[in-house]
C-alpha cells in the first residue's frame, strides 16, 4: 500500500528495455546519436508541430533551464504559491535564471485564475527600473493539488500573461497524467493555448530519469544548449535519456501508464469519499488524492503498512490535516482496495 | 508643495559642508582615511557597542550586501510583501545573494507580526533539501506604510525568526525617522531586540549618497569587504562617504533632520484627517502619509502644483485610491499648510 | 576503429545489469534507498576512510558542485589552462560557484607543478579585498593530456595550495584510469596526499551516467545536499545512479575496465611510436594517445574508417597537428592493431 | 611626494563646486533631473554621436555592468592578464555577468595585440556548447602599465574580436589620460575604432565619485537600467553624479586635469631615466611610471616621505622589483623634483 510518491516506483519495463537495447555498441556522445533524433521527431509528432526538444536529467533542471530562457536575471516569474518551483526546488529557478524573482500567488486547488493573476500583476507596479519586470508565468500541469487546467483555462491565463509582457512556461512533471485526464491533444493545452516552453516529465510516470524541455518556437531555444551544458545537464551518453523518451512516446505508452495511475487515484478517492470521517480536499483529476482521516483511521492504516505523508502547503484548506496519496503506473487495484478496506474497517 | 519623495531633497548643509571640508588634500583610498575611522567610531558610540560598519552608495546595495552575508544562495529570506527589497530593488537581493528566495508575507500597515511570520514559516515545509531553508528575516524600520516597530515588536519577531533558524536584518532606509518617532535608543530597537545586521540609511534624510551596513556581531562581517568590492560598492575616495556620516551623526543631526520630516508629516496627516472626504490609510508615525482624496480635491491639488504620486502595493487597503505623501527634512510648515488649504478649499 | 572518445562506448554489461536488477519494485526516492547506502559504504571502503559521498549525473555537475563548496563566489580557483573545468564546461564552475574566478596556469603534459603553481600565486597579489582570494586548487587526474600525478606530486601541489589558503579538489573523470596506471591505492593519491574533495567519474569508464562527489572530510559537505538539489542534480529515482556505483566498485570492476582501456592506449601508442612520421606528444599513461600523423597517413586512416579528432588546446606542443585518440573499456586489441596496420601501410 | 595612487587625490575644485551648486533645492530622483540630461548631452557632444550614457559610482561597477550587457552568463570575455577586471575587482565581472568567464592573455606593456588575441582565441576551441563562446573583448585605455592604444591599434584588435563574434568594451578608468596623451578625439579611439561600450572614468581624474557607462549604439543599452538598479548603482540623488560629469566635461576640464597628471609622470619618468641604477619598465605614456630603484635609493626615498608601492603583476618584466608611481592632477612639479633630487642624491 505504497502511496508515498510516484517516483518511488521504478521504471516501466518498456522503458528499461529501451535502455538495454540502446546499449548495443558505440554511439556519438552529447546527443549526436540516432535515439536523440528519433525522440525529437517523436516529440514533434506528439505536439503536432516542429519543436526544439532537449533532454535533461531531472524536473528541477528542466524547469530552471526553461525559465532561464524566458526571464532575465532581474525579471519576475509569476507562479502558484504551492507550485514545485516555489516550494520544492530549493531556489533552483533563482539559481538557473541568475536571480529572477518568483511571485507566489494564492489560489484554490493549486490553480491560478485570470483574476488572481491579474490582481497580483496589478498589485506589483513595475515603475521601471524599480520593480522586477514581469517576464514569465509558470503553470503546473497537473497541479500540486492533483487538478488540471483545461485548454480554455490555459489560454485565458496565457492571455493575461501575454498582455503583461510575459512568456508562458508549463511545468509538466505530470503532463502525461494531465493529458490522460483531459482527453485533449498535447498541442491543445500547450502551444495552441499560448504556452511557449514545456517541461515534459517522464520520470514520475515510468521513466528511469528523463525529462524534456520543449520549445514550441525553436527560436526561443537559441542559447539553450549553452545553458544546459554549463549546468551539467548535457549527458555524454545521452542516448540513454533519449531512448527512454522513444519508448515512452511509442504506441502511447506514456498515456497508458498515466491513465493507469489516474484510474488508481480515482478508485482510491471515490472509495474514501464513501468512508465516514474521511475528507477529500481537492478534486482528484490526476494521480494524487488529498485526503484527511480520523486519527484512529490513520493509525490503523499506518499499522497495516500503508505509506503516505502529510502535505503541508500554503493555501492548505485542511488546517494541517491533509495527507497526500499518490498513485503511480505501478499501483494495483488490489493495493487500493486493501487500503480502502483498512480505512473503512 | 513637494511630497513626491524624501530623496528629491538635496543634501543637508552640514553634510555638504563636511564633504567640502574632507576635500583638503590627499588621503588614503578605499577606507584607509581618518574620516572612515571617525565615522565607524561614531557608529559604535551611536549603537552603544563595538560594531563593524561599512559604507556603500545606495540603500539597495546596503540591503543586498547585508542579506548576502546572512542567507546562502539557496536560502529563504522572509519579508513583508510590500517591502522595498521585494518591490523596489529589481531583484537586487536575489542578485547579491546569488539566488536566495524571498518569501513575501502579507500584513496590515506594512508590518509583520509574530503570528503572520510563524504562519508563513509553517506553511513552507523545508523537508531538506527540497524547500529553501529559512535563513533570514528582514524588517523595514520605518516601514513602507510609514509605521514603526517598537523594540518589543522587533524582539518578538526576532524570537520567532531565531527559533526557525533565521538571522535578522533591518532595512533602515528611514531608520532615523523611526528612532525619532520611537524615542528609544538605536541599540534598543536593533541588537538589543535581536537584530544582527542593519542597513542604516543616510540618503533619504539629508545625506548626499551614503548608507552604512552595520554588523552588531563583527564576526558576521568576515567576508563583507570582498562582497562589497566585487559589487563595485567600495569607493576609492570613500572618505567622502564617511565624512557624510561623521556630520550626520555629530550632535544628533540625523535625529534633528528626521524629527523635522516626521513633524511635517504629522502636521499634514493631522490636517488631512480633518478634511471631509480625505482618508488616511495608515498611522502616520514617521515622514510618510498615505491618504486618499476625492477626485476633485486631487485635481485641485495638482493644479496648485502639489507633487505626489499614487501608491500601488500588495495589501493596499484603499483599492487603488491611495496616494503617498512624503515629507523630508526640507519640507516647510508653510508648504504643508498651503497643501492643506488647497485640499480643504 | 573508434578512438573518438571514451564516452562513445555504452555501459559495461555488469553496470547495465545492476540497473536492471535495481528495478525490482518500489524504493524510497531521493537517496533513501538501499543502493545508495551500499554505494556510499563501498566508497568508504574504497578510500579506506569514512567519506561523505553524493551521486550526480554528469562530470560537469560533479566538478561545479564540488568547487562551490570550496570557493566563495568571489574566490579564485587555480587550474591548468587545458583543464576540463576551464575548457569544456561552458563556464560551469563559474555558474555553480556563483561567480568564482578561474586562474588558468600553463604546464607541460597537462600538469601543474609546485613551481608553476607558486609562480601563478605570486603573480596575482590579493591585496584584500581587491584581488580574488585564492580559495581552491583543482587538479585533473588523469589529465587532459593523458598523464597522471603520482601521490608525491599531488602532495607537493597540495602543500603549495594549502600554504596559500586553498583547498584541493581533484577532477577524477578518469580517476579509475589514473589509479589503474599508478598502481597506488585510491587513498594514497587523494586524501593522504591532501585532496579535500574528489569528483569520482564513472561514466567515461563503463557507467551509463553516474558520477560521485566525495568529501574526505564529511564536515565540508554540510550544505552539499542543498546545492545539489537546487542545481537539479538530486535524482528522484537515485537508486539507479547508486546501483551503477555498486556494480562499478564491486570486485574491482572499475579498475579492470580502466586497465583494459589503458592497455589498449599503450598498445596503440607503442605501435605508433614505431611508425615513421608518427609523433607522440605526451606520455601515454592512461587511455589517451596524443599523436600526429603525416597528412597522407591521416587520410588513409580516415578512409579506412578510423574515428578520431584534432585536439586543439592551450599549450599545444604540436602547433595544431595533434590528434587525440581515446580508448575505452570496449576498445579491442583487434581495433588497435588494424589502426596500426593502416597507419604503417 | 605622494605617488601612491591617483585616487588618493581629492576632487578638483571645479567638480566640488558643481556638487555644491547642484544642491540648490529639490530635484527629481533617479536621473529625472536636469543635470543628468545636461551630462548626457555633453557626453554625446564629446563623442560626436548620440550615445546612451548612464552614471554609476565606481569603476568596478561600470566595468561589470557594461560587460553584463555584452556577454551572456556562459560567455567568454577576453582581457589582458594584468587588467583591472582580472586583477583588481574581486571577481566583479563574474558577479555582474552572472558567471561569464575571463580569459587572461599575456602581452608586453599591458597591451594586447591582434596576434596575441588571435592566438588565444585559436587555442580555445569553442566546440559548442562545450567551450564558453567568445562574447566580448575588454581593453584598458590607458593600460595598467601606463601605456595607450592608438586608434589603429584599437581598430585592429576590434577587427579580430568582431571576426570571432565578440563585442568590444573599453575600460576607460584613465580614459582622460589616454586621450590627453594620444591627442586624438574621443570618437577616434572608441566607436570609430570599433568599441561598443566604454567605461568612462571620472574618479581617478578629479571627480569625487562618478563614472559613466557609454553605449555608442543605444540599442545595446536596452536593459541597462534594470541591471544598474538591481546592482544598487542607481543613485536616488543622482544629480550629484551627473553634476560632476557636467563640470568635468565643461571647457575641457577633464583633459586639462589629465594633461597635468600625464606631464608630472613624464617629468618623473624622464628624470628617473637619467639616474644611475633606476630603471623604467614601461613607456610612460599617461600618468603612471613603472620604475625600479637600487635598495638604498628606495630606502632613502621612503625615509624622505615618498609614498609609492611595489607593483606585482603577471607578466612582470622586473622580476618583483617594479614600483608603481602614479601622478594625479594634484601632483606638483615641486613634488616630482624633490623626489628626483632624493633619488639621485
């Protein structure tokens, strides 16, 4: 009954096999290999557009490097107050951008709205050169509260951002889960809705360690290779990152894995909602459930070996009682049902 | 009727004369001059303790350099959401610290309280190494809303900060005005209340361009000289900065100038409170008045040549109608009275 | 006939198998897994001392992060003018340290000597706070010219460094090759000789992507976890990095692989030395051969499918004619002999 | 007999008077004042072209900020190995640029030549994205060895730089001395010769504290205001910086002061050349003399109160015996003659 995090799971068998297969003989280093070319082509196909794509090792690096191409070192980056870039990257965006400022904005269910974004912008008068000029908006898709932005919501936020002179970044550490939930095309909720750069996550959803930074306008990627190299994110044997993405995108594996994780979370959430005393604190739209339990229920679950953690966050609607339960592609119905059985016992 | 900003005033005659006097012949560069020694001694005397003091050219540099000694580049700096470091330094603190993160916290009248500080800390779980570790609290004295922290308030905030592992910085761009208002000793509201480093402003209160960074524990200043030098804030002819502080501190000039500015603001604020339709939005404790006027009153004031600006800020209680009126040591009662006469006409 | 680079090789079968084996079920993320503990223990055993070890994805990250713990952002880092940190990391060390300065120093065969180091120090007067204070020396082991420092040479350099107030870093991207060549213990040429922090490379010698930063004094590692995290080098599924090191160190695999690569280079170098018109420009001590060929020989080699590149570098003794030939653990005697046959035809 | 540094002198009377005069009443802060407009106009006139000019407090800030507009944080800045940016700014250029790399290049008399610059470029292969891409060349005018570049020399260097993709910066901390020595127009040796941005020094030549960053192509200055602000180099009462430049440029004061300092140095250098045992180590083209003395002569000079310091530098032709003697606008013939008398006694 492992609900600690989706990154406790290992790699999906298909992804691991792709790594093994890519180990056949020598190949040019630093991205000059055929796997990199194939993965980039697959990404262009996935997004229905010629994209410039770059592979890096972690989501934090993907976000930081992406933002460093959108915001000058004195620029402002608007984000949700509970977002990963704000809460969980140990000031990584500030590091990669050379000192850009993050403006955390509150919002229910981990989401920004055109109104809250606009209000935050209005309350921060730039009076150049005194205030940091607004440079980028970053949205998380799916969010840290397990919710998603639909294409119209993204477009509305991007419009506000653009009107204020900002580019739009999307942190897609759980992009697969979001697409599986939304049912739209990857293009619809990204560049067609005004997103300039996407951090496309693989690791939380069955890759071993692979994230892609995707520029929908390849012009924006002009100095990305320099930035990635100096940050130690250009892997010499980078075929092994690309090979993961080849397998991940092939035959829709990424969406199948995400759908499985989402379904497990939905099963869990639906079950908990029916249990007296259990509360659900955010809509379960992807693979995360935010719940609270009566103390004795929690004790029982822990005793039975269930693994999950408290979730403390700005904008916490549960006053400290919230627990985060994450499902992965490897979560089984049996695990979920056992958890529910213990919870309702 | 100039109420645009206290830095539109020139230098106080005593300060200017000190610069002229310091120009007698040659002197060692980079702080090896007698004025620097005298100014440092005067600061130790002012603060009733041996301090390590360093002169820089601007308040932004003072704040940024001070914070860079308190927070590592991945550390968190808690501040009020309307503070100068957050709103007006174009991401300067992020620059000087090499990427530390600022956590803006809301609070009435430009002030933090132990409760709001504690709540912000609690909502940002560090889970090392994921969240930026809390490293420093910075307080503004007097605040951006023209209010002051009394020694007990500073001590209570410093206690919360220290319990969370943070050092305490005070942005004293208007420290003189605060001391003149509080009537306490400079020591009482700084190191005796738990402040580690103070940006002691001179420029807004009659200096030409002179700010001091003051370490109450000289050990904390170990690498300050290197940081100041690389930031281009070590002035070769630095006797001219020190000479300003010598004059500023001598015979209590700094407090006399500040008292004059505070009194003008009080006169202005008191007068406005009696005028129908004028509202005062924060207690007038130092030299700043936050007011709003009926549109026709504002038009009349502008037409009569009054100079002041809207004040847009997070936490604005006036929904965009707030105007900031700042008095300086050079503001005359006559100016204030004329303003009041036009306003009440 | 692939002599382009040791990172064109794939992963050694043992290393790949370890990754596959590590994929059995779930495991705590971010280093809380048993592989990480085992790898750290193996490193302590390898170095005959309790070390603090951290895994990262690339050599550039290992070097940059290691140096960021040794040098303040205004400090000086002495290095060889042809070193990887100076030539090949796109200003990575400057990035990770927040702006430390690299002082490139010339020296034959890619090596510094106590004399050249001392002379460079003496020619750069610090006059605090004007010059950057010397903070760290970084040595490459084996060097970019395919040579090694023996323990006495390291100790002599470390003594000069320490006398000037510097800590000592070793870039061991090819540390395995150096140890295989030197025949000494890993301890002898690192901490026993005065090295504080080692970047211990795996990737060039049979790992898929795994480097370790090793602190011989664990106290020096106090803030490493924060720095690694904010740089996006803390891998969520980090068991897969650690598992590589477990396999790498087990039963001396790392030394066997390195010995194989070294032997191939020796065979190549020895053969070339006997061929008329071929010149060898640096002692072949590890897995790199620096040679030049008559133009017609080079044409013949290229035509026959041999892959190798010109090596342009400061301190080039060959005036632009030098070629770098690198052997890896996967280089076969047959490849070498075929190359020699074509070269001597 | 003060030959310690030109920045031990105070301010020229005309400059100080301009500061006093500028203190008449209130004026807009942050550069919205009439002195700033006048100084900018005077700079455009001085350079025979519409320039974008910005005032800052120190030469280190001028250089660092100028370079930050020319080089990306991963870029390479070529400089002389004895230059101020390399030796005397405590890694300031690395700080302001966010981590750009300085490439120190040797050269006689403190000067680069097209050949030495070209050789340094050729020895540093970029192989994008591995090596830092060459972004900027910075020349010092007059140099740290008291020499100057004539317009043809600057043009030849700029041509090499431009061919390698670099912009050209000139560190003109002693620009006045160089122009006074060269007898050419300021335009001839800057933009007409290919210089993009100039740090135009005032402080070493009679200003109190005033330096200007001058963009010959105003387009290059687009984000300078943000960079200056976040670095704490935008002075609130900036009229006092501008007023210095107004006086400095008016009626050619800057060139008169510089000519005086240069003449004193020439008198000193010429006299020393005739004294047995005294050696001159670089042509005395501006206000600096690099000499060595027999030990007994030096003792006698020190005893007589002469103030000057050893000059230790990379590329030292005097093996540690070199002394730097700097004249300022305030140096008198009498001082020089007395020094010569003691030296030759």
